[in-house]
C-alpha cells in the first residue's frame, strides 16, 4: 500500500477561478483522466477481439454454430477488455502539486511516480484518430530519460490537456527562476509576454505530393505476403504444396505463351506500371497520413513541431536538448536536391532517438533551421580528413572475399558435377568480386570528417551522402576503439559519446584519432554543463 506523500498546497487544476483561496490546509486533490478514455479503451478491446473471433469462425467452419462460437469469443474478449479498462481508469489518478506531478495507477498492484517540475523538459500532446474524434488528447511529459521512462496521461480533453501543459510549464519556469535567484545567478523580474511563434519550415499539400512521389514503397506486398501465411486458417489452401504451384505455373505459362510476343511484352510493361503505381500510391498515403499539416516553428521555448492526419502530434524541443544533427537523402531525391534534417535529442520520436524537423527540404531551407539550433553547415574551406588508406584496402578485400571464395568452391564443385557451367558461374562470381572491390575503393573517397573550433562533422555515402554534425561541448566522451585487424593496420574507430544517439567515425588513422580525442576532451573539460541545461 502506498503511503500518502505530503505536498505543498495548490489550487486544483479544474477548480473555477471563483473557488476558495488556497491555504496550508488545502492539499492538492487527485484527479482522473477524461471518462471518455474508457470508451477509447473499449473500442480498442473490440478491435483486438476481431481476429480471435474470425479465427474461431473459420477454424470451426462457416456455419451457425461457428458464427455463434466466434461471436461469443469476440464478445467475451471485448467485454473483459472493457471492464479492465474501466477498472484501470478508476484506479488511475494524477495530482498536480506546486513542486511535482504525481501519478498513481494499478489494479491489483499499485504504483506511484512523482516527477519534479524542474525535471520536466516539456509537455507534448498527441491525438490518434479515435481520441481526436472524441476530443481527447494524450499528454506526454518529457523528462529527458527517453522511451518508457517518460510520463504520460491518456486521455484528457483538449482544453484540459492544453491547460495542464501551460500549468506545468509555468510551474517549471517558476522553479527554475527561484533556483536562479537563490543561487545568486538571477534576479526577480516581471514576466514578459511570450513572443509569437515564427514559422521556419512548413509543407503544404503540393510539397507533400512531391514528397510522396519519392517515397516509393512496396509495403503493401509485404502485408499481403504476411496475410497469406494465415491462408490455411481461413481457406482450404496449402501454400507449401509444390504440386499446387507447379500446376498454377503451368496454367499461367500456357496462357502467356498463347498471347504472342507483342502481348507478352505489353503485359510485362503493364505489370511494371502497376507495381510503380501501387508503390507510389502506398508512399503517398504514408506521407500524407504522417506529415499532413507539417509545421515547424521557433518559439520562446525552442522548436515546436506539429504534424499528422489521423495521429496528430504537437512536440516542443528546447534548443539546448538538441545534441546533434543528421542530414540524409536517398538515391533519386538527391539528384533533385532534396534532403531530410533530423535532430538527435534526449526525447524520443516514434521509437527513434531523432526528431525529424524537415522531412523533405532543400539545403537553403535546412540552413536557417541548423543555425537556430546552434550549429552550422560545413564551411567551403573545411579541412576534411579521409579514412585510412589501409582501412580502404582492408574493406576492398573483405567485400570481395565472399565472391572469391564462392568462385573457388563453384569451380571445384562444377568441375566434378557440371564442367560446362564453370565458364559461366566462375566469371560471374569474379566479376561480382571486382565490382565489390571497386565500390569499396570508390566509397572510401566519401568517408571523411572534419573538426573545427565548435563542431565535429562526418560524411559518408556515394550516391546519397549522409552528414552528421555534433557540437564538441555537448559530447560526453570520446572512445578510440581498435580490433585485431585495426591494431595491426594502424587505424581506429572513433565513438563519440552523445546523449540520445550514436556518432561513430570508422577507419580514422590512429594518430588522427588520438588528436581528435585530445581536442574534444579539452573542450569537454572546459565546458560548464550546468550552463548547457539552461542555454
């Protein structure tokens, strides 16, 4: 059983302005999330019951008995899930104190978590489709711990969620101001009105349509392939029956052969066009649902990003939490000058350590965002250093070695089994080995890094180069790692300790690696990290 925790008195969030005044005998009152949260959970339980019910119906057989049993199983799962959702909702409370927010939850076992306001980096709002229709919002408190360590409340009404976000921000700022005054680093001042947000990047429907054309995806075929795995459950079909596929191929082969060469060519072209159309439409749907209404603003609290058609997110990223940048692209879009900008942050975005702040932008659009975040793009006269030439040679050999071994094995096996195929298989494998070695040689020219007074920058990639940028003063550590081959050949991999992400530079000559480590460690030693938290 959880013991009650004494907290300073404060005015409950939902109390009207005309309510009684606060006082020492007025403790903060626990509150529940919106009652409609139960309906969201019940609808989720109903959705989870569909597949078991369908499996039971097709497993028993499509008959009156099968339908009754399947529907009964579905209803039982849905009712049980709904009851559990209601009980969980009744047992979940949150309390807004003057120093922290406390959340108590649990049906059979109770858990309580208190997060001080000064530990809350910011509050983000998220709306999935069903909660959005019901006017509900999920409130997520970003603590900097990342992932499952962050606190969330699902769900509040839109007005209550926005009000809670504002209250938490005000009390967090009040605590930070009080700490600054107490330490002598600040002074009391009247609260100035927050300046209006400045839009620094946005994507309208035409931009989204263009973005969708580059997001070609065949995910729909992967979904269909996954559904085929359950074909035996829903129909009398054995997908692993070789005779079945042989029969299908014979029928289709005879049908295609009867069409003639011109119709066969037209059919092949039509098939390719259909695949392209399906892939383009799939990519378009994904882009429009994920990035609809994409808006990146600069506010007094940092960057604010809003996006989403069915699931709408509203995230604020304080500038001091941006640890590094990633600028990436892909093969075709790079030819048209399109790139993606990500912030490596302490918070997580859809399971990733990076926040996408410009999914589809030209470099002249990315540059001002980079500068606002406190970084800068590589200068024209940057002193670039390539990976070690020995590293290049080792990777040429390692990339070509599998094909060389395959050529040797194929030559031995075919000399015994099918000598006539040696002159076909072995040259092909040797050609692949030469191509792999050539690709490793060519890509080496694009593996490079540079170090200036503020940043360390690394680039890699042949046809679609990627760039990583980190501020030296925000790095936590520098590790020089060498395996057996690297020690023998005199190169190393630099692992840069970065909160919220990974930054590694492979193949650096050992002398250069030690030089970079020394310079970065000097910067880290001279940095006051307490200033970074409030910068």
